C-alpha cells in the first residue's frame, strides 16, 4: 500500500495601502494584487467596494475593524490555511497605522504565514515632507488623546521634545487641541494638513495661537494631520559631571544633592550620577 503525503499550501496575506485622497496615487502593483487575491478585508466594506468598483474589480469583501479584529483572526487563518490569498485595506492610507491589524499580523507571523506589505500612500510621510521640519528623526504619536492622564502626558511631552512629532486629530477636535497648546504655553511651530492629496488640500503653518486665528470655522471631513516642530526652548548643556561634582563638593554640598542637581541638568538617572561621584 502506497503512503500518500498530502501537502497543504498556505495562502499569502497582503497589507495594501490605498490612496489617502487622490485615486491617481494607486500603484500598478496594488491594482494587480487586488485583482489576484481571493478576499479583501476592509475597515469599511462600503469604502472598499467603491474603490474596487473604480478599478472595475469584483471581489468578496469582508469587514475587519476595531470592534471585530480579534474575532476575525481564526477566520482569516482558516482561509489562509485553505490556500486563499487575502488583502487587507483601510479606508485610506496604510493599514495598521492607527488602524486595526497589528494583533492579527503578530498572530500570522507566529503561524508562519507569508506576509507581503505593499508600499504606498501614508498621510504621515506626506505631512512630514511638507512641514519643513527636521526629517532625520521623528516620532508618530497616533491620535491626540481626548482626555485624562494620556492627554496630559501627551502635551507635557511636547513641551520637551527634541524630535519632530506627527499625530492625527479629527476636524471637530482640532480647535480644542490647538487651544490646549495655548493653555499650556506650548509655542512649538505646527503644520496643520487637511484634505491631503485632494483638490482642496490646505496647509496651515504657525504656533497654535496663530493657527486659531488663521483656520476658519468651516466644517471639514476626514482626519487632520499635525506636524509639530521640536521645542526651541531646550538647549543642550555640555558639562562634565565629575568636574561639576568636585566644584560643588568644595562648597560642602551633599553628594546625594549633587547627584540630583546634575540629573536635572543632564537628564541622567540620579543613581547613575551618584555612583559616579560617591568616591570623590
């Protein structure tokens, strides 16, 4: 009797960025991938179907959004196990960036699924390159927190940042967020990007106080992208901790207090400074 070995082929999972406004930004490669896959998972099935209709493609579209992302993992794995290829798209831009999907991708990696990420549109990078701020080092912060401790920490961190920051907010919260900058005396330069890549793309530049005067109270749809320049108030102080400690010791300042003083200047941990100077 011959032993028959059955080989199962697993499907491929594609992460597919879609245009953030201008449909001409869709890549030839993405069009081909969407044409080839068996199923499309989308944040909003209505938006996905409009895009596919624009491309003259008919595909099975299933929902995948924040409310059902964990429940859908087993369903997606089962489809991939049965050699179905899947594309994930968000309403606009690159999936997983302030959108659901991160938990799923981690699970797919553990299951040895082939994952292909297609390069494409991202409002984060479009806004950054339009800002005129430092692009060598930057941090993406997701959405501006609406309330509570997270919101307080968000604005406190901005006051001391030495990196360009990028974040999202909604049109109906923009003025409130800018007012928070003013209330906390944050004078970092800000670039506000609205309707990116669309016909009425608008870019505003200035401090929060200036922007509150310049931006009209017109209603807008879609996300707003903010790019925040690094703080100009913080200046790097070049000091030799050991030499400074010796000078303070001459004035009978306790070493533990010296460690605290140097820590406040250098941002180094107090215990590390104390270990350095305790035998002086």
